């Protein structure tokens, strides 16, 4: 049994790690930490877990936790995972950070967009960007995994096949994403109230969302050149789910290709990616509660552009599920272990 | 492996049986029938199932299906299960009917409320009302199970402990239920449109909903007298879920009892019932996607009444999940088999 | 032109008073106060008002405000309206309080349920309970109006015709209410988040909601005896709206009556009440954005009970609209002035 | 008083025309037609209108209707307005068609995208495209107005200022739109059910939605060259509202401009357009129930693109409200007449 602990278990991402690990046949939950609910059982804070997990929430004593765990999931606001990560690594254990602290190869980019000093740039450089469909081999040997952001997961899985084969002009990319409200977390804020978020949609942080440099970092690696994208996130009235609609101008190389078939081939062995037939455009609900990423793709000859849509559950493939997938890879388990439930529909 | 077929696999209840059996370690899906989608794969009709089930939907040839199956789930509109049930029984197999055709001991009551002739009153008399928490022993040996309606499941689990121990005046019962829209099925109707059902709530079929006599039949058995209830269903803007709020006047016998503790004791061994502490009132989302029934209960000394609230997922404990639970009982499996996933929250 | 000010203009109820007065042909808005947004324009806080109202939000300097106003609307948390009310009365102006501070004839009842000392019990005794359909004559001459709570408005309009004519046993009343999330106000709280409130329903404060004594106070006046009710509020996934389902046992006197027709007659001259034909049960959306109260009513001979459902927009007839209606009465205007917009549907 | 009739009064767009004209001080409703509800009162079909409009729905006898009316609003499925339009014109009256039949200058384009023969290409050529902010002068004298589609309204108001001043490369335009479900009308369809549309988002008709050529026709006029766009509509879980996010590459000419200020100037005299300050991105709810179009705009120097978002209520500015605005222009009334209600928020 893998001994796993979760730092920050009462935010939505952390609680979702707990929910998934509760099902996982090879995992034993050791410590769950919280700031607001120390001393309470997690199933009092989250009654849906009653009968499944009843750990008492504890303070974050990192060394003690690292010692008793094989892997530590960190689900803290950015800036708070660095020292935790260092301590766990020092204890010789694995870290999977669901925040932004270990996603950037270049700490300066992180510092510029997140407006905080990075406490351990060297450790960050050695961390692996945990998108298994692309970095699987490197994740296997990772000590620290920077688990991708929700938007970047949906955007990169949409664009990877196009960029890596130079089927598009990488400077023409436009990424229009629509996220459910759980992406904003459980901290009360006016904009996340039912009254404010239901029955309406809005763009936010246009041109300056912090997931932009993360997307650009990875696309630049695929492209072998510096890529800049237009990225617009939208707050959408649904609890879970991200739909990303990506646009780009096709290169000459793409012209002879059936893009839909190409996507099906490139992702054929992926357990969590489902490419739909041409003309079928997935809906976020088709993946609800699962680690799946569904893809629709078609060329538009009228404009010489390609349109790709991807849908994920932002709390699963966009956070906790992908973290568990990464854990499975690190510990040599089949990637689907503990992640086999079909989507909940309708 | 239990060989199971589903008649009417493309309605919401039928598709949910399929989704649950896809996970079930002891079941093999044999035939899935449909009227509207014959010849298509079920995962083309319901793309969320892609990668999980890909049976081709077939016409309903009952004899052939019965022959190849150990158990047949029937998810048809009322009136259509009778002849199917007869054929399956004739073939020596088990029937679990998710509709109303086998729920009534007295076919006349059925005929009066459903306005159709019952084709096999004798078979109906031998069917077992499939509420495992109450009829578990009889279900074990059942050939035909009349799987309870969604509202009756929530109402009966709320009231059973009170009525059977005469803790309330059985003629004082008021049942105010709130259901999600999936209860209305997948057949397009104006009242079920997003535009009409979102952001509003309404009562419907006040005093004349067809689940009323079903509730009364079972309560009368518990009480040992004819019980009549006020039952008001409400259409609530949510996809899944039923919340039932039940009210009744306490008898003298109840006065010395701690009702909350009594409920905890009476349901202590039930795998799918969670009684919450006094003052905690469950929310439908705490059971989303699962076969659980959560209960809140408290006496109100100001009015000498008791208030009980129960929440279920109408498509799971209120339909498909309970059907699978009944199958597990019939085939001697642990009741939780295939039904162990924690609720999806938020 | 009536000079009107709003104390607490940036909560939902206060902002709704502003939205309605912006349309009102006989009103000039003088001061709008806020605690959190002093110095900002109200249309920066609420951009939907851009082009309609652009007052700068000011601190609450009550005397100055009272001096410049004919009427002061108070939309503060309970406990905070008392001193404001006193100051406005002293200045010889009218007060319409949307909170609970002036709703109770007996300050002790208020203190017991609201757990705060009432600062001006004598003033409270002279205040008029602002339900125009019942207290119209007394409102005309009121100096202080205690504007009814949202739940009580829906419950009292449902039950008034029954109780005052002794058509029911007043001790048999059960009130099951379903409210939209705006009833919880704009202050961020976990339970009001989209993620927590969408797609689920729950009962809360069962048997101890603060609107209970308010309902009982008025019903007791109608009945001429002390009435106690079971009242259960439910948080429902919609922004606006309250549906109240009320149940009671019919008296002999009711037996010869056509209740539906009786309701139509008793409310025939009311501008804001629409009684629907027997068998039509209103939906909250039928009154969205308006001061209307729609009613459905029918006797149930099987149980000898009556079921009444009422729907209102909790922020309009349940708060700001009723306050404006009260203002119209006090200032001798037709009650519909400024309240004539049809509901928004779908 | 203007005598107005509505052909197709029981679809959402038609019923919204009725709701708005019920408020309109200069209009008398003459005939309301329906196919499904002939002989019923409109307030029985739409109870929210009870007390506001009670016309009996009649069959469409066009000549009789035209004779008794000054203006006829047509809210029929495409293909059905042509002969109606011809008859009304023959009677010397005005036609405002909310469908697609009179939107295209070139009937061949219509026929290619809508797959039906156009019955009166010559009449279509003389019709005026009813976007008042751009075609106000020509609308004044129009006999037939082709009222714009909902998506085109939001897209054209977003892009008009950029295209007409050549501030962008017109061939670089990408339009990503998110619409509420009422855009799909009131005809029951699986995809419009609450269960299917709530809590999820999807793209549809990617690259082949029928509003594409309408957008391109108008943009080509602004640009003075043939413009082709990528247009992707998305079905969003809200009843009303469209948010359009438009992207384009800036031309050199744009570089010295403050785009936000430019938008404020160009739309300064428009009664229904509100340009928000830089960094404020409007939400569909800010315009709910009104004829407003709110705009957010900013240049992104990182990518040399501009992002514009517009929000409208698809049933008002995207259909019925714009139709009333056009009527006001034709009959010489102030454009805001009957359209002055502030948005409903929250």
C-alpha cells in the first residue's frame, strides 16, 4: 500500500484527492491537513464523505508527515508549496503539487506572473511538469511533480498534436476557455456566490491570467520556439468542467491530413483521452467526475483554420485526478488504477 | 458472472442501470434494448459511456433475451412491463421492473391511479416490493421485484421507523417532496426544458400524483391500518436528487424517545443509510451519484410534531441503484457490490 | 416628488429598492449609504445600474439624511435599524424598515428569537406591519413600517383567507417554503457559493427559523387565538423566488365552499395578487422581477386538508417591492406606481 | 397609437415582443397568432402575462391582420416569413421580421446556408438590415426590416468600430460566442432539456452555423472587402444571454489609439450601448431583460491582438427588443420608448 498524505485537504482540489484516494485500491491515507478545520473529522466538514473517510484533520507538521508518507499531495495556494516540497524531498519522499509553485522551469517567469519570490528555483528546475500524455517517461522518475493547471491541461491536450508536428502557425493560437465555478475554490467571494455566478457568463483576467505563461512554456517546448497565445478564461455557470475552444491557422503541412484521424491515432493508447468523430463536439458533462479528456477537432477550409475543443472535469483531470494519475505512474501502477468510474450523466 | 439485460436502456433510468452495471464486477451485460435507437451503439447515444460499454441497441425480443439472461431489468413506461415480466418469468429468470407495473399488491389500486388495465394481476400479487431496508428477506427469494418509485423510496425510508413503532399518528402525515428534473425522463416536453425548469420551482399534481397510493400501500402495511397522506411533489431546478420533508404529529409513545438516536439504531446496519446528528439536515448533493439515503430528523416540541428529511439520488437509490441492490440480494452478493463509489461533491 | 434615501443600498434588498425607485415616476433618490463602498458610485458596485442611477455612496449620517428625505428605507441587518428609525421619526419623516426590528408588537418575542436586546420597544409597538393586502388602512397613517419578511409574506398571503374565516384548524398549519439563494444576502458565505448551492436542495433552521414567530404573530391576530406552526425553509437552487406550500386541516365550515373561488373573491381587488384556476399551481418564475404574488389552492377530499401554494419574488414582494408599495400607500399614490413591469419569462 | 400584430406570438421571441409591447405607451396590440394554441388566451399559455395581456390567439389570416395593423412583427421559423412579408407590404404596412428571411442582400447566400429556396429575392434586396446603431438612417424609411440574428447583433456591435476604421486585419477575426438556451426556442428537443443543458457547456455547429454568412455580409460592408470569419457558438447553461468574445490582429493604424476610449466615443450617443472602462469585462446578467449591449475592450500588446467582449439579452437586443427599437425608429418615436426598464440583478 502506498502511504499518501494530503496537505490542504479541505479545499476543493484537496478534498477531491481525498475522494479519489478513498476509492484507490493501493493507497492508504495517512495525514490530511487543514488550516480552518483542525481537529474535526473530514467527513464532518464534507458530509458526502461520511462512511468513506473519517480522518481527523491535523495541523501541517511537514517533517512528521513526510516521514510517515510515501507521497505527499500539496493543495495549497501558490507560494505555500515551496517549503513543504523541500521538506518532503529532504525526507526522500515524492511530492505532487497541485499548485503553481513547481510548474515553471524558469522561476523568473513564475515570479513575474505570480508576483511572489520563488523560494527554491533550483528545486523547481528539477520538477517535472505532470502532464502524463506528454511527459510520461519523465514523470516515472520524478521526485517533484508540478501538476498542471486546469486550463493548461485542456489547452495543451488540444494543441499538442498540432504544434509538435508543425501543422499550425504557433503564433496564431487563440485559446478561449470556459470554466465552472469550482475553479475559484471554496473561499467565499462575492463573484463565486450562486446569485452572482448562476445564469450568466463573463470573461475575466483577459490577457493576464496566470495560466498563460504555463501554456506558453509548454507550447514553446513542443514548437521549439517561443510561442505567445491569446488566452481568455470565462466563468461559466456550472460547478465542474472546462471547455477549451482553440483556434489556429493551418500550415501547408496540414492540408493533406485528416486531422480528426490524426488525433485519434496520436492519442490511441491514452486511457483518458477520447477523440470523437468529426462533427461531434464534446460537452463538459460527458466527462463529469472522471479523469477523461474528450476532444473534438475539425479543419475549417473556409478560413484555413483548425478548431479544437477539449472538455475535462477541472477538479479531476484538471487537478486531483491527474495528480493521482501521476502518482500511479511514479509508483508503477496502471494509470487507471482508482480512476475507473464512468462519468455521471445526466 | 450474472448475465443481465436491460429493456429500455436509453431512458435515464435504463441508462443509469447500464452505467452502474458497467462498473459491477459480477455482471456481464447481454442485451440492451431501445425503441428509438435500434442498431446504434449505446455509447453513440450516450457518449459519456464511450470506453465503458459499447453494446449495440437491439429490438425487444423478450424470449430470446430472457433465454440468454439471468436477470432482466425493465425500464419502460408503466403498462409495458407486464407482458415482458410474464415472458421472463416463464423462462425461469428474474425480473426487476423499475416502473409501476409490479409495485401494487392490489391491481385495482394500480388501475384506478394509472388509468390502464393491469394485464397480470396474479403475477403482480406475487411480486415483491423492492425496498431492501424493509423487505430484504422477501427480496432474496423474489422472482419479480417491483422496484419502488423515487418519491416512495425517500418517503418510506423517512417514515418507516416512526410508523412501525407507532411513534406518530399515521393519519397526520404530510409529505412534501422536491425532485430534480431527471425524474421527468428524457422525452422532450416543454416543462422539462432548461428555459422552463431552471431558476424556478413549482408544485405539480397536487393531491393526485401516482406515487401517492404506492406510499400509502406500504405505510398501511407498517401501520396495520389504512393510512392516507398528503403528498405534494415539486419540480426543482437540479438534474438529480430528491429531498423529502415529512411531517407528523407525535404520539405519547414518542415523548420519552430521542428520535435521532432511535433512527441511528434502527438503520445502524444499513450500508446505504446515513443518519446525521440532530440539527444536521442533509442536502441532496451529499448523495449525488450514489445509492445512499441520508436522513435528518428532529422532534419539534413547540408543535409536538416530528420533521424528517431524506435525500436520495432519484436515478440511483430512487431507481437504478436500488434495482442493482435488489439484484445483489437476489444473487447472494454483498449489497454494496458495484455501488461503492463515494458521492461527487461539489 | 418624494425624496427617498436608502440606508444599506449595496445589499441585495437595498439595491433592489434603488432599482425600483430608479423607475418610479414620483421619486427622487437623495442619499444612498453603504459601509463597504463609501465614495464609490453605486453603478460601479452594481454595473447593471449604469445609465440609471449614479449616486455616490455615502456614510450613514442619519440626521442629515432624515432632514433631506421624506422617507427613509432601511436595509440593514437586524438590530441596526432601531436607532436609525428613532432618528428619522424624530425628524418627522417616514421609515420603512426592510429588516426585522419593527415587525414585532412584542419586543420580547423579538429578543427571544433574534438574541439581541431591542433598543426601542415602545417605537416598535407603534410600527405597522407592512403587509398591504391586510393592513392597508393602518399603513396609510404609519410613521414606521416594519416591512414583512420574505417567508412571512408568502405564508400569510397563503393562509389569511383560511384563518380569518375559520375555514381551517389553525393549530394544524404546516408551512413548507422553498427560497432562492438571494435570500441569504450578498455577504460571502460557503453555503451561498454557486458550487455549494447549485444543483441541490436542503432544509435549514428546521423548527427554529426567525420568521416563525413573525408568521405566528400575524396568524394569531387573524385567528383571535395563539397559533403555532411548523415552518421549514429550504435553500433552493435559484437566484430569486419563494414558493410556499401550506397545508391545514379543513373545518366543517369549509366543506360547502369552493375554496378556489373564495380566494379569487377575497383577493379580487388586489393589484398584486393573481389567483390561478383550480389545478393550476404557480411557478416562482411567473412573478420574476415583480411585486406579484400568485396563488394556487385546492381542497383534498381524501385527507380533508387544503393545500395552498404561493409564489413571490423574494427581493420584490418579499422585500423591496413591498416596501415601495408601502411607500405608495403612505404618500397617497396608486399602489402600482413604479411597479408595473410584467414578469420576465422565460 | 401604433397598431401592432405579432405573427407567431407563442414562441419565445414572439412572446417577448408581446411582453415588451404590453409596456409600450404608444402601442395597441391587435392580433396575436399561433399555430398550436389557437383559441386560447395568451395569458393561459404564458401565465406570467396574466393581468397584462389577454388577447385570444388566432390563426394567421395575413390579409386581415395586415389591414388592421400599422406594423406586423413576424416571429416564424425561417422560410415562413416571405409570403407573410409580401402580403403585409402589399397592404402598405410595415414588416419587422425576427427570422432570417429578410436579412440577406443576396438571396443565393441565404439559400446556400438555409437550404431553402427564397420566395421573394427582390423584396429581400429592398429590406433593411435592422441594426439601428449602424443602419439607423435607412431603417427610418424601411418598409421591411430584417431584424438581425442574436449572435450577429453581439458580434457586429463588437467589431463594427474596428472594421470600419481598419484598425484590424479583417481576415483575422475569430468570434467565440456563448448563448443561453432560450436561443434554441420553445420547441421541445433533447438537447434543450434541463437535464442535458444544465451544468455543462458545448460548442455546436462549429464552422457551419447559419449566422456566419449574416455576420460576414455586414462585416464585408464595413470593410469594403469580402470578409471570412471563424465563428463558434456554444450552448451555455443560462436561460437568457449571449456573450461574444471577439479576437483580431491589430493593424498599424490601431497602435496609437486608446481603443477603450475610441469605443466610448463612437458609441457615445447610443441609448443602448454601454462601454465599460478598460479592465472591466461585462457579464451577461448586467443586461438581463433589457435592450442593452455592454462592451469590454482592450488591446493585448503581447500578441498584438484586440479582445472585445459584448453581452446582450438574446431575446431582447438579440430579438424582440431590437425589433421594438426598429419600430420606434420607423414611427418616429424616441428609441427607448417602452424599453426603459433597468436590468434585473442579481
